């Protein structure tokens, strides 16, 4: 990725036959997470469970035959929520479980990606909930139970994402680079 190209340097090496091979060597900052390994493992497990529950509840909400899903201001945010949901899951799967020094791309593609896309998903699901409430107040005709079922599933999904963001914030605050860590020691 171009974003991380300045962190790498291309080094030419020769093999036994005299051919030159290019190898990318990391030269950027290293980062440490000031939490223990047990906390990292439990964080990843909790985020995996919460992500799975959000996926299940969000998809289940789409299967409910509610009148609100025929409105663009509910169905569009519902459909758009799948992109942040996918990218959130990709970030959660990359969360580390072992404590070591991490490259900048590892931190960005795990912790920061999870945090960013959890916030985007929270906003997207929040728009779904607000749209459903607007529909129920002004435009609903007929069966209230289906609308409440959809609303309940989306509200629970929003709650799970909010919990995930709250779990990630303390760990994100403990990510420090080697240079910052060295300055604190001096």
C-alpha cells in the first residue's frame, strides 16, 4: 500500500546464482501496546463475539417483513451498513493476541480499522433506527409488531457496537511508539 511505502526500504540482495533479489525491509516506527497478553486475547474474543452478534441481528432484521424496509431512508442505510460491517470484521480478525512490537501498518489495519469502522457502523445503524422511528411515528399503517421487531434488532445491534467501541478505547489509548516510550523513560 502506498500509505505505508515510506516505512519500507527496498534492499537488493544476491542469491547463490548471482541474481539480484529485491526485499522490502521495514524501517518505520514500531509500536507497543501497554496491556498484557491476557487482555489482548479477551479483547479479541469479545470483539469477535460482538461482531458475530451484530451480523446475526442485522441480517435477521432484514428478514422481517416490515413496511419500513420499503422506505428508502430505512432500506438504504440498512444496505450501506454491510460495507462497514465487513470492514469491521476484517479489522477484528486482525487484532493481535500476542504482545510484541508492531509495525504501523499492523496497528492501522487492526486496532484503528476496527475503531473507525465500528464508529461508521454505529452511525449507519443509528440512521436505520432513527429512520424506523420516524416511519413508525408518522407513516406507519398496520402491524406494529413487525416494526417493533425490526427496531428492536437494530437497537440491540447499535448497543453491541457501542459496547465494542467502549472496549477498544482503553486499549487504543495505550498504543505508544518506541520513540514516545523512549522520551517517557528519559
